[in-house]
DNA sequence: TCAACAGTTCATGAGTAATTGAATAATGGA
DNA sequence: TCCATTATTCAATTACTCATGAACTGTTGA
C-alpha cells in the first residue's frame, strides 16, 4: 500500500456514516449484506448509502457483488489490515511504542 | 476513545502533508522537533505548517511545547495507538482476521 | 412487455477544508 | 527599548465533501 491508497482509505474511514457502515458489515463477514438491509438498519436514504458504500469500495475497504436484484456489500479485511499496517509500519516507522500501545488495548486492560 | 475522537483522528491523518508530518516526527520521539525545522524539511510555508500541526494537535496525535523561541512538536504515541485500537476493536469488533492480517505485515512477510 | 423492486447516478446547494500572503503575537539578544 | 527571530492567526480564495430528491439502470415476476 502506498501513501495515496492509505490516504484514500483514511479519507474513506473519516466519516461517521462510513464508520457505522464498517461496523455493521464486520459481523456479516464474507457473506455480506444487501444494500437495502444496511440502509434500513442505519436509517439512511438509498442514495446516501450508495454514495458512502462506493467511497468505501473505491478505497478498497469493502467489496460489492450483485445477487439477483440485490447488491451485496462485504467488508474487505485485507484492505483494513493493510491500512492499519500502513499506519503502524510505514507512517509510524514500525515504532515499537505505538504497536505495544495498541496491542495492549486489544487484549485485556485497555487504558 | 469514542467515535467522535476517532473521527477527528482519522480526519487529521487523512491528509498528505499531515501524514508526512507524522512520519517526520516519529524518529524524533518524545524529544520532538521545532516547527521551523519541520517546515524546512518538508518545504512547506510556516503558516501552512502551523495549520496542519494544530490539526494534528487538536486530534491528540501530537503534542506541542514552547522552548524559548521555538515550539517543539512531538508525536503522541498514545493517541495514534488509541486510534489504531479503535479501528481494530471498536469499529472492526476485534475481528481476528483483520488483526491477524495486519500483525502479519508488521513482522516479516508483508503480503 | 409491463410494472414493481433494488440500487446508482446526477444536479443542486450547504457546509467544511486547504492554500496563500499579510498582519499579529511571543521571545531573546544587542 | 529596539530589533530580529519564531511561530500563529486572519482574510480571501479555491476546492472538496456531503445531503437531498429526482431521474435513471438493471433485474425479476406477472
């Protein structure tokens, strides 16, 4: 991942609706969710949802596939992982302090 | 970290100049760097630099302290760590696939 | 083929972010 | 005190992001 792609991914995540969107898609895993279901769950208009989903898709954070009338969106774990790696390794020069700091939170005693 | 703070941090990182800024500040550690040195290193005007540094500071990603005529900026490892934790744990529901995916890159065989 | 359904795209307008250069602090030395 | 240094703030401009609703595309079943 280069800086341009990282920037696209960061910009994609830097939005309330899109952060909610990712949070909804994660539990659905590879199976994904139809756009309509997501729209209803989040209480967001279809066009607005489409706008935000394509932002996430353009940034490589979600995938889309058509199934009959529905378009199914699923989170792209690799894309999110690559972004986190970029932040930790490229941007933060693999600083051990930062990695330790966020590894700690992920386990038990979140500070 | 709540979503509003995560959003502020993501927005702060979602910018070319500010990403470069973080990359410059990391090696300097707690000691930090004077604004003027950073401006020169990045080839950015003083006012523009000040603008971007205060964006990072507002998001809790860097700290600033005055030392005589200089203002010294240093990266806030805890702030960046908290953001990464938020992405991995809150937003991605601690999905093991994503954490594995970015832990792998940080070690040896980055895919 | 026609109508209903599921999503996307487009046009508009409102709000926000970024760049530039000039003006304004704040500090330290002569 | 006066001046040079260092950095921030302000005003103006430009560009971008987002929300909204209408129009459009693609798909299915009657």
